[in-house]
């Protein structure tokens, strides 16, 4: 393990850990040992005591991976003609080489895929390099490595082994093993909605504790919504739980954006920026290509139309360029609680 620039503490005693040997950190007070594997430190301790939580987050990661794979399958290129495939491959290579780093062009050409990274790039723009904590980091986001010393925390050690962060923690998100005020920035991607309401008080108090005064948090969050397809989905509570809560890895903290913002501000944070967003087109298939589509002709039409359109990636890409222009205008004008996803930035007061 390379030199750690973060002071790690015992989650129970709150004492700074000391190195016992190359593979172990020790709490000087309670003498608890914590295993070190490369740049990963495990704080799970007695696995039997947290087996239920560990199993939950492992299942969550498996479901998230399955969802990502399914979404990618919907976006695969289905043309059978080799020459067309070759032309498309060259165009795609040119796009990523010449356009991707230009935020304006990238958002125009690939809005639904690009907006998440653009949100975080805009967040870090003109900010000094610092210590970054990525919550529920999974495999991580290489983008964050460009803006400071990146630290990730997750329950699942298998995905942590695939991350390139400076320091990785296998541990409980409700018992962050860091000294007070260690981080300049806290980030998360599609994570806050997974924190059950009963655990959120502890969760936000921990974020307040480890973030420096004047530091910033940036979260990309899936939310509940008042838009018509969510109002339709709520009409069938059992299906909503099945397909919009459990199927996505446990959105047990799903709530309206206005409530989320008010809640976080109640812990001593100030909202400094919000970005309202609708679903990506493939989300309609992932969430409604099931019993839901038999409940509404309108929803069934949208699902079937999206499925057919996405079988032809090149055509789908061209269509979304036009659609994304109207979507961005609507997103700017719509009330915040019509969002399906939201990017929020808070300052620690």
C-alpha cells in the first residue's frame, strides 16, 4: 500500500490507526486489526455481524451490473452489413477522439450518455485539487482521478479491486473510517436513492462530519417524480415496488427532488446548483417492458417504439440528437419535481 494521505480511524473507537505490518492496520485503543490488500483497506471486521448488509449490497451490485448490461444491449449496433458496421465504427472513433472532450458538442451529439460526466466536470471546473470521497463507488470513475486524491468506499471488495482510485475502503457507509474534516469534496453517482430512509439521519451526519467546512458535495441522483409516466407507475404500488424500487438494486430512498434538497439543507448544507433531468430513452424499456405496458396503450406504444428504434444504433443516435435538444429545453423549464434524475451541488456551511 502506497503512502496514505488520509488519516484512517477505527470506526468504533475513533482513534487513528497505525500500521502493524504490510498487510494490517491496528487500532491502538481496542486493538482491532484491519486487513490491507494493495490500496484496499477492509473495515468489515466481524463479517457475521454485517452479513445481511453485505449480502444486500452484493445483490445490489449484481443487479446494477445486470441493469447496465441490459441497457447496453438495448444500445447495441444491429446492422448486419459489414461495410456499414465499418463506416459506423470509424465515425464512432472520430466522435470520441474529436468531439468527446468538447462539452458543448458532446452534449449535442450524445446528450443522454454524456450529461453525467459533464455534470461532474462542470462541478470541478476552476476548483482547486483536493481530497475526493466517492460514496458507494463500485468500480469508480476515472474522471475523479483528474481532480485530486480520490478515495472510494463500497461494501463489495470484488468491484473495488477493479478501481484505479488512490485509496479504497471496504466498509460501512454509516461508519466512515475518516477523521473529521478530511475531504474537500464528496461525490456520488446513483447512490443516495439506495440509502433507506431509516438510515439517512446517520448517513448525512457522517457526511457533515468528514467534509471540510466550506467543502462541496456533488450528487447525481435518481428521484421520484410527478411527471406523467411516474404518476402512472404509482397507480400500481406492487408493480412500482417490483420494477422501480427493487429491480434497480433497491431504490429504498427514492424521493422527490424538492424533499431531497430540503432534507440535505437541514443538516447544514446549502444548495448552490441543481440540474434537472428526464429519463434516458432506454429507461422506458428497462422499467416498463413488463406488466406495466399491459396497463396502458400509451406506455406500451412508447416501449415498443423505443425498442424498435434502439435496434438500429446509428439511426437511434441521429434521432436522439434532435430529441435531446427539445429535452434540454423542457428540462430547463419544468418544475424540479418533474425530474427523473437530478444533479445537485451543496456547500458545507
